[in-house]
């Protein structure tokens, strides 16, 4: 969570979504996969009224963390949301939908809950970054380990590999190439905050499902739902689209059969 002397989540949110305070102030916003409330804290601080959903009991933690904010949380399945259609001014999902069994279906489930003129923003793991591909192989094992036990292991291994990476990069000539090879073979987060570094790495290795995507792929999904004015964030793959204000938009678009 951000605090007075640290605004890393806010910076991350801006870079990945392109959203600014003026985009959410006074708006009703849905945070899909809110976790413990990291990004909902940012949006409520900007003046947004936020509803958070999470499949896990993290929704309860978010409710506690943001009890003094204009925020409410539900433990809910994004494919069975307990909301009326066209309820929200803005919907965002940060690094969550790629951990569902069908990312395309998950993205297309959301526009129906947007009001006309509303905005959908998603950030997904990039299909362009090849360096963390080895994590996919390790996850065949790590996804079967309890998150608690895996967290204990990563609290020991992540600091070591991060330290080794820093040391090797200081070595002349061969240091950086060797560091790059090790980072490909044993991917860990390089986040500047040690705690976030461990948690980000846990997020790579613990999910049963994890997909990577390209701009072209996600643009097609947005366009098939009738979303317009598509823009991208600074960090791949972040995409933002707007639901038309006209009444011609069909609620059935989000229920279309996923493309091959």
C-alpha cells in the first residue's frame, strides 16, 4: 500500500492504465481482482467511489485496509457478478485476468457493466517479454505448492538471486551477459521494494493459470465488444477503451463467442 513517503502503486497504476485523477474523481469504479486494495487505495485517494471484487478472501482484507474510504468489497466471481448491467463509469483490472482459465472470456465479460461512455482498462502480462518464460515451466511444480509455503521459499531465494544479479552486473565484460542468462533461467522480480519484489515473484509462480498477450490480440477483444478510442499505457500490455455513448451498443457484444 502507498503511504505518505511512498507512491509506487500510484506510479505503477498510472503507467499501466493511463488513468489520471480527473478520470475517476466522483465516478463509480469497479476494481476487478482488487486483492488487498493496493490500487483501490489510489483511486479512492483520487476521489473515486470504488467497488472491489476478488475471488479470494483478500476482499475482506481490502475492506479492512480501506475502511475509512469510499470503498466496498465483495468476494465474487467475475463471470457471475452481482451487479446490474451498465452500473459503472469505469472498470479496471490490473494483472488479474491473465490468471483466469480464459482471459479473452474474462475481458469480454466486463463491458456489459459499463455505463454508456464508460471506460474499461486492463493490464495483462506481456507476450513480448521472453525472459520470464522459464517461470512457466517451474509453475508446473510451484502452482501445486501452497502459497504460504511458496512464500517462505521465495523469501529466501528472491533476495539471493536479486543480490547475485546486482553483483554480476558490476563485473566487467561478461558480468551483464551472465546476469542476463541467470535472470532468464531463474526469473525473479526486480522491483525496487524488497517486499514487493517477493510478492510479485510469488504472483508469477503461484497461479494455476497464467497467459501472456499482445496488443493486437487484446485490441481485437476490445473492438469485438464495441469499445472505441483504444489507447495503450506505458507498460505492456495495458489497454484502455471507451464504450460508445450512443444507444446502438449491444449488451450482447460482451457475450459473443471468443474468437479462435
